[in-house]
């Protein structure tokens, strides 16, 4: 708990709160505005190729309509979580503070457990705030663009919000823990974030175009499927559907997370720290 509380001293600094938490909330509000403006008939042109339709008013009026936007940006939330975990772990090495931590607490696994738990609660709180701001912003815009929100507050609607929070948080932790592993292996914030983002944004999609198994069961695909609730869950705004079931997504997410934690803890416990 000492490691957990000391980590939260760092996480509660304005630079971290506004840098990572503010990024989550800011982009959620931006995507929410774009989605509801699109549902209201306004032309949205992102790349200069003409109007793009993201979502309809009918979709947003469903019980799960309140969380469609955040579900669609789950990959982005995972990337923010990856950057947070990677910068935190790698920063301890690059700044030399990891040695001070281990002098204060010789049990390295306790230090790691406290850091991971603190970072996880930060991500969970950030996603909760993201959901709250997105739903609140959508509710304020709903009447103006012809979206009915009555179904949001039914039992089904509230259940969808709760399930989305759990799924999106769990999905964000998959890239986050992998980012922590890369950070401990490389000891470089720049390399850890670059490699992590490169894989989750580009590499897996490119390789998956030639290897179907990776496009369905790779870490990025699993994270997206888990956030959407699997093949039978909530579809993405852009029409994409997960390629694996919810149960399979959970099992693979747990497997990737445990593998990442195992590698991270083993390397951190056995590697010499000289500076």
C-alpha cells in the first residue's frame, strides 16, 4: 500500500491529470459532438473526401445508444493507457528513480504491484469520467438533433452503461500492461511508446491483412472485441463487428495480460539496477 499511495502522489500531479485524463475526456467530448452532429444531419468531412455518416439518430436512441461513442473510441483509450503505463515504468529507469524505490522497498514485486494497481485505478477513474462526460454531453445535445434518450435510463440502458464501463476498462488494460512490459525491457519511454503504438495502431492491422489469425486473435483485435462485448455485443459506429466471441475475448485478454505481467515481474526482479 505504501507503493500504491506513493504512486498516486505522482499520478495526482496536474501534468498527469490533465495530460492523460484530460486527453481521454477531451477526445470523448469531441467524438460525442461529431456523432450527434452527424445524427442531426450535419455534414462531417474529416479527410476532404466529402460528407461522412457516423451514426444515426435511431442508433443513438437505443438503450445502448449512450455508450456507442465511447465504445467506438475504446482503441484510443487503450492507447492512452499504454502511453501512461509505458511512460511511468520507463521514466523510473531513465530518471534513475527506480534505484531509490528499490532502496526504500527492497521487495521489487511489491513496488511493481503497487505501481500497477495505482495506474490501473487511474485508468479506471479516467474511463469512468470519460463515460460520464460523453453521456452527459450527448444528453445535452440529444433534443437538438432529434435523439430520444428515454431508453438510456431504463434498466437495459443502465445495464449497458455498466457493462460498457467494465468491458472498456478491461480492454484498455491489455495494451497498458503490454506497454509496461516493453518499458521494462527497453528502459526507454520513447521506444516503449513508439513500439507499443506502432503495433496497436499499424503493425497488427498490416500483418493481419495477410494472416487472418492475427487479425482476429492479436492483442489489438482482442482489446477491440472485448470493448464491444464480442461478436454478439455492441457494434461499432463505423459498422465494424468483432470477429471473436465475448468469452474468447475475455480468455485471450486474460492470457495476454498474465503473460505481460509475468515477463515484467521476472525481468524487474532479476535485472541489475545500477543507475
